[in-house]
C-alpha cells in the first residue's frame, strides 16, 4: 500500500522545477493542489496540470 503523499511527489517535483519562485502543496484530504507566491493570491486546482495552466505566464 502506498502512502497518500507518494502519488503527489512527481507532480510537486515538476511544478517546483517549472515555477521555482512559487511554493506548492498537495492536500491529500481535500485532493487539492495549491500554489502560493509571496503575499499574492493562492491558486488551487484539481490536478498539477490544471494548476500549471492557472499560474501567471510571468511566473
């Protein structure tokens, strides 16, 4: 049996490499991907791909 956070690791690794100035979290209890950037807005999505699409192009 896999631990609940193991499935999030590849998505988090890709997001962190693609957007190094952002912080990323995965909430396994809500099944939500979360991006934070300073005191700016918090962006959430259902998948890491959706989250990457929602991030500003200048990120």
